[in-house]
C-alpha cells in the first residue's frame, strides 16, 4: 500500500454477469478491469485491482464524477463508495461509528440498521452478531440515532473479508452487461432518430464494439441534420469510446428509385439499398453484423412483412435489439442514456425526405424485386460505398 | 460566392473592420473616465454619434444599443411604461418582426390590448384600418418601414400623418415608432417625421450586436436598460466603443450616394426577377411587383428584397442545392428557418402551405451586379427543374 492511499476515495465495484462466467471468467475480469481503468484515465492516480471477487478502485475524485464514470462502464453492476478497515471487532465498530457520525452531521438522519456479511467464514463472529455489536456501538456513539429494522433512514453494510473489512452505504447501479470489446464488432445504421442510438447502446452494453453508418440526402437534408447524428455519436462515445462513423449520400439512389419505381414502395426500396451498402461497409471494415433500431410495426417499413423483404438482401446477421420493445420504453431508455433531447431536434433525415403518401405495409418480395429490376443495383451500391466519408467521433 | 442573404446579415465593410480594430487596440478607455484615455474614447463616441445622426431626421437624438431587437423592445416597453395612465392599447401590423410581435405578446399578459393591422396580398397594410383602429387610449403605433421577408414598403408617412392628426383632434399623445431595420441604407430616412426609429448595424455592413434608436426631441419615454447612466441615461452600460465606431462609419458609407446605389440595386433585382420568370413557369411573386426607392413609394417593393415561390419545390432543398455553387439565399426569414412551420408573413398575405414551402428570399447588397445574376439565374433554374422532375411526395 503506498502512502497516499488513505487520501484517495475507495470504491467497491461489483460486476454483474461477468461473475457468472466459468472458464472464461479471468478473461472477462481482465477486460473489465482495463475498461474501468480506461474510464478513470482522466485522473492521474487511479488504481484498480481484483480482490476476493470484488474490484477495488482507489482514486482521488477531483471532479466528483468518479463514481458516475465507473458506473457507466459496461459490465459494472453496481458501485459503492466505501471505507476500509481491519478485521478486529473494536476496529470495525470504531470505523462504523465514525462513518455514521459523518452521515448524521451531513444529512441529519434519525434511524439506521446494520447489515453485516461475513464472506470469510473463518471469521469467528457470525454475521448477525457482527450486526448487533456494531449497531450497539453506533447507538452509544451517536446518541441521536435509533435502530429501525423496517424503514431505516440509512442502511449500513459491513462486509468482512479475508484481508480487510469494508464499510459502505449506497449501491449505485451500473448498466450491467459485459465489458466492451468482448463480443465482436457491429455496424449500426444510425438515422438521427430516437431508436438507433438506443439500439447501438444496447449492443455495446453486451460487449460489442460499435461503428456507425449514416445516410443523408444532402441537399434534401441539411448539414445540421448530419451534425445532429455526429452529436448523438458523441454522446454514445462517452460510454464506448471513439466511434468510427461512415457517412454516405443516398440521394443519387433515391433519385433513381423515385424516377423508376412505384411510389408506394419507395421507403422499402431505399431501406434495401441501405442494408446492402451497410453490409459492404461492414465487410470492408471487419464488422461481423449489422444493427438497426427497427421496432416491429412502428412504421410501414418495420412491419413483419417489410422486415422480411429488407432482410433478404443481406447475408450478414442483422441485430434488432429494440424489435419487441414499446416506443415509450425506447424513449425512456433514450432519456436515461442522454440521447433523447438530441434525437427530437426537428431536422429532416433521409428516411423522411421521399415519404410516400401511402407506403405499402405488406410488401411482396416478388413485386419489390420486379421494381428493383429497373435499377442497376450493383453499380449504385458500389458508387455509394466508394463515396463514403469517414469521421472518428471522440467522446467529449 | 454570391451572397444573396443580405436581409439576414451583411459582410462588414473592410473599412469598418479596420476602424473597429484600431479602436479596440488604441482607444480602449471608458468614455466615462475622467483621464485622457477616457476623453479620447468619448471623442470616438461623439464622432460616431454625429456620423449616425447625419443619416437620421434632424431634431432628434441617437441612442446606441445592442441592435434592432433592443430598439424595438425599448420603443414599445418604454412608451407603455411612461404612458400607462393614458391607456393600454398598442397598434401594430401582422407582419412585424418578432422583436415587435413577441414584445406585444408579453404586453398582452400585462393587460395591454394589441391591435394588429391586417395586410393585403402584397403584405401592405391599409391606412384606413389604422384610422379606424385609433382610439384615445392608444399609447403607441408601430409600423415597420420595409418588410423583412418580402420587401414591401409600408405607408409609414401616411400612418404618421394619421396619428398626428388624431393627436391634434383628440388631444392625445400617441407615439409613432417605425422599425427601419430593413429600410436603413435602402430608403432615405432623413425626412421621416416619426417619434422613434430603430435600426441595426449588421444589416448595412456594420458590426453585429450594435444598433441605434432615434428618438425625436421632446418625445417622452424613459430608459429600458438601467444602470450607470450612459447615453444620457437612456441606455446604460459601458458603450461598445469599437462597435459604435463601426456603426457610425457603416452609416456614413452605406448612405453615401444612396440614390445611385438603389437605382443599381433595383436594376439587379429586376434582372434576376425577369430572368427567373422567363426561364421558369409557375413562379409566384411574393410581395409587390413594382419597386420603390423612397418612403413615398408605399405599397411598392424595396430593391433590397426579391421573394419568389417556386411551385412544386421546397425552398429548403433549393437553398441547399445552390449553396453548393456558392449562392446563399434564405427561405422566408432567416430568424425562422430553425423553427418548423410556415412563414407568418406569407401566411398573412394569404399564401397557401404549398406556395410558402417553395419560397426563396433573395436579398441584395450594393456590390452586386447584373452579371452576377446570370450565374444565379442559371443555377436556380437548373435546381428548380431538377427537383420539379423529381419532386418529393408531400
């Protein structure tokens, strides 16, 4: 232990599913440790290590955001600011008393309860006894406090481990999931709406590295619409690090479709081109699957029939993490991750530019393919892929 | 680059930029300070005021402020506050800038009654409407000089006469204000008999964030921004000296040779209009056809603006298309393009949604030539044809 350890804040980090892994557990634990360290790189003195199935993080929290930064790492189930003490009952009681006194002074709480846990069964005092002894000490030390086992103002946790005891109070929930980079690489079709950023987030939360492709229709859409998508990626980058974004103008293809194909199929035909182009981009950049924010039945192009027709043009798996969610839940999730307010800015995206009055909702593959035969699909796709622009979006 | 969005803002004259730089570098004193640096600064301020005043009617004072919006706010709010015992009625037009309309909205909440005069299909108000709207409890009438979206010259002179006659007849003290933000450096303001006139520097190649309110001597209004008593107590706050100096010079430069400049601008305007109308069918003129060069030409169009609806297109798409050729225009009014919804000015003129959707405003500066317009006609024509063929379904 180095000298300034005592000045640093201590955080206990619990992992969610990583703990359930079998043979691969060391791998996931190593990656998670790296991710947490990465998230704390802004602090000069952050240390993190695994100890008895808990991750212990010590850092001088210079901007008051350390806990949020840790909780935002995918794979983290919860975080608790804690104090460390020895394994002597007097020492534990003393530390607990001081900890509670501090809370009493700051928050004026009236009631409390102690919940002790003895992870090390060789510790001679059993959990209920630890609770009782520590509780009695606190009652004596903080005269204003009373015990309330049902609805206490503060629950104090005492966790006795092999090498030390940890005292803490709150458990700040993380997003759970799996550490980033443990589950391949996917390409999200990012529109600027509410859904696609949420879809990207949910896949990243399962450990997938994310790249993004954005289609625009300049001059039918404006630079502000594109800026909005970049801003959305920047919010996501706060969770998953730099995001590579491929930007493609779809207007030449839309023009061909509008001039040569039936109006009511426009949206669907455009979707099919987006999927084809996205697959090409994915293959060239080592992404193994596509991700969309589609949600069953939300709009005409997302009916079951329409999804079958769009899926037909790609070989790659297409992940649709929102497929069975209700819009209102997607909106809540977007608010939670901080993309909602950006998503609702009123700029046109390429999906709304050539919106037919009555789009087909139950398309037949045969009809769609017949309409498409009026176009030189391969040439259009290649031209679009060749025209792409690459931007790396770094976190703020 | 052909910048045809001069009603939104203009490029500063190089001379103005240079002067502002010099003032910022060398005359940084506070005009209110007693020492030599302050004295020098107060001289710069004095010169700027004289330069500005020469472009306004004699017999009034110039108060520098932060621009057109502040001028409009000051005129309305201060007049209402000063005359709150006289009445609670304001008369304005349906096509004013939001700097007037939004203040009116707020005054309505304070119990004022706001009468908005309607406009005809060319965005011009009817003086008879003003005559019948005037009452003894009216405190102020505010009529814009030139409409910012379509360029209509409003009958400011006639309205002013009507208010004056009403005042004489009824012994009232109704004030008359005009928002001349779009008129300054297009129409000669010197003969204008209004009580208050607001202008904004950046519309005539001056700096942004600085403007002036002209108040005729003897007009009884109080300050809007209070504090250290600068600008004779009418507008407190340490003067934005580089800005004010720049404004003074921009006034002088933009009003020099005004008549010739306007004649040329009218020619360029007509050339563009005729060119587009002869190349393209289904183009609708928004605003009066005939151009006018003075306040006496009420109901005509200021040469600074040309607003056309290209039916079957979307203005926004045209804007983004021709910007790729270095041509900059606006759809409706720039202050609105970040809000969704139709222009309220075009709506008040009776235009339909489809007509408004295809509207483009070209607004000119004194440097543009007929030759420049050939390129614009060519590019706009191409863009319109392309998108008419393609369309969008809505």
